[in-house]
C-alpha cells in the first residue's frame, strides 16, 4: 500500500488541494498530477501544497501531442512541452508522461506522424536532461491511435526511448494500454531500467460509449494485474503504482468514496503477488 | 473493380438471395458470405443461387470462437467449426475466416486462451485439408481482444499459421484490425503466400458507441488504403478485396444505395495505386 499513488484523473472533480488532502486523509503517500488543475492552483503554490503534505509526485501528466508537421502548431507544441518539463522539475516529479498525439487533422500519414514523434523527442531530450526531468513515453492502446497516441506498443516506445539515456527517456507501462499485447512480457523485460511509471486500471466490456472514459476499476474487467505486475517487478521497477481511471460513473461519486474503493481494489487485485511491491 | 467483393455484412438487412441479386445488378462478381443468412436460405440452395449467378465466394464468415477450456462448450465449438468447413467446401469459398474468440467468461488468462487457439487449429487443420478448405486466421483490433478475438496482431496470427501448409492455414488482412500496427508492412510482407483474404473498411473517430458497429466507409476515416493495399499487392495477393462494414447508419440505408456508395469509395480510395489490383 505504501507504493500506491492516486492519479488526479481518478478524482477528476477534486482541485489539487482537495486531492492532496484526500491522499493525506486516506494515508496515500504519492500522487500523479495533471497540468490543468496544477495551473488552476498555480505551479509554485501547488508544489508547496504537495511538498508540505509530504507526498511524492509519481508523475506529471502530460506532455506530448507533438505530431503536427512543421509550422506554428508544432512550435507551440514544443514550447508547451518545455513548460511541462519546467513544471515537472518544480514538482520534483518522477517523470513527465508523454502522450504523443494522434494523426494531424486530415492526415492519414501514420508513419509520418510517428517520425515527428522521434524528431520531437530529439528536440526535447536535451532540455529535459538539463532540467533533471525524466520523460516517459506512454504507448497507447490502439483504440487511441488515430486521435490520441500514434505510439501503439511498448516495443515501439522502447525503440524510440533506447536512443537516449534511460534517466532522460523512459516509458510508462499502463495496463489499459498494453494488456492485450502478445509481446508484453518480453517488452516489459526489455524495458528494465527504463520503466519510469506503472499505471493501473482495467479493461471493461462492453466498452463504454465514450472511449476516452472507458477505463474500469481494477477487478471490474479482464486484466490480469498479478501477471503484469510481476513482469514490471521482475524488470526491477521499484517506483509507485499509479491508479489512473477515466470513468464518468466514478467521477460522479464523492472523492473520498472513490479513494476508499481504489485502496480496497488495489489491495485485492494489484498488490497481491508482490507484483508491483518489492 | 473486377476484384471488388461485397461482404454480406455490409448489407446486413439483405437475405442471401437479395445480396446475390444486388451484386449482379451492380456488376460485382464476388461475395463474402455469412453463415447465419446462409443457414436461413439453406446451404445447398444458397450455394446454387451463388453459382447460378456466377459469383465467386471470397470468404465464408466465420468459424472460430474456440477459446473455451476443455468441456462441452469446447466440443460444441469444434463441431461447429467442422460444419463451417463443410459449408465453405460446399460454397467453394476462397477461405473460411476464423475469428478466434475472446477470453472465456470470467477468465483473465489471456496466454491460456491464446494457447487454446493453437490447440483448436491443430485439431481443425487436418479436417480442413481433407475438405480442401483454407482456414484464414483473422487478427482482430485490440479493442476486441477481451470479447471477440485474442489474436491481436498479424505477426501473432502468422506465428500460428506458419505451423501449417499455407494452403491449409492462411491469414486475413483486414484494414480495420491492422492499420495501427507499427509492424504492419513487415508482417504483410512476411505473409506472402499466406494471405487468404483482404478486407477493407475505415477507422472513424470518434469511435461510435457500439464498438462492434464502429466501422466506417472507406474515405470517412483515418486509414491509408493505398499504403496497405500496396503492401498486400507486393506480398503477391491476387484474390478479391472484400468490403466488410459493420455500421448501423449504413445498415439503415437501402441496400442498392449502399452498394453504389461502396463501389464509388472503392474506386476512389482502395483501387487507386493499383494497391490491391494487379
């Protein structure tokens, strides 16, 4: 339980201050931060709130969205990523999660979009290194390939990450995104030393109508958390396990109730084999 | 246009006889058959209707759904697949498409389900060979991994298929299922001599609420058909290109209107580079 981290998205209606308080009340010692509520609070004030509460920041979500071709949109995206790196440094976050973005509007050039991800990474990695921030490429479930993330497998994310120092560019393993991959255990093993974050939520069926809010609470779906957790553990990951759940039904509940549910499901499904616990 | 095949699912409200007539009216010379409407018509009568109309049967859809553990459900599934093989033989279908099935009810054992696919194939391949029917493993988009098909990539399908004579076990390349795969061109090339069918439809966003009916008409979405078609062509595939679209809006239209739309979009998006045309 000491490695459980509450990702803010799981309690989407809470402000940063409320989420910090909720963690403290529940005895949770780490938090995954989203930039929008951080901006609402102010970065300096937010960082102080978190520090004063004694919480670790397991991730800052998120940078990325840099698949646009050369032009003002791309310049703007890279600038925004530099700001995200600054914020991750201010929070002393374990990593800055990168959701790389989908196909640019009207484009069907998937290899081109993927190439621009590699180029963006080349541009941002030196800045991250100077700032002491670890970038974390997040492969996304192929259901999001067109509109969220053209990195579709852990293997593909590692192909990119391996061009860099593992302290500068790592990967995020999110069960929702990788659980289906026939190669997932091989790729998690390959990611040894490069796993910057481990996120859990379940794959539920039928998939809720809004695919962005289609994530389930652990135990409600089809994912074998002990198997994936054991692989992440065997790869040497000793960081936090973030519970990150986008789900409209969950968001409609009182935050404290959600946090208690998360704690209980975490204990029941995620922390069971010592999977992600050392 | 002479390689365009109309998959019956695209005109879901038509009976087999209506679909055959619709193809003839539209000058389409091949059809992909589904078992349920075939059973409604009767296999012998259906086969005669198709033969008398001079149509090729580009596929029979579908066998599979054999991930159940040992027991009556598995015996029943394998028996049903043998019947499907008989029907494919009666229709002289180019292949019997296999949608392998999802996780058994209540199970999270994905490697186990995948293993049972391999075992089912071992059991069915000799029967298919004796019947002169080519089985065609269909890797499914990971969005269907839990509930439809635990074969998630073309590479994984080929790992299985390559245990057998290519005339007995091949693969289906369906653009909806494979378009996102970073490895898709390599795997299509690897599939040379083993591509038993090529199916096209588009990936549209936002994904419609019912993921089973989430397929788009070519040109309405994000898939680069010329790129995938060229790869399939370069792998030596010279069979039909089946248009298979599960889409409630499309099903609500008069069948003839759908067929004309399909023909026009096929000409515009699929047949353009000589991709799937020789």
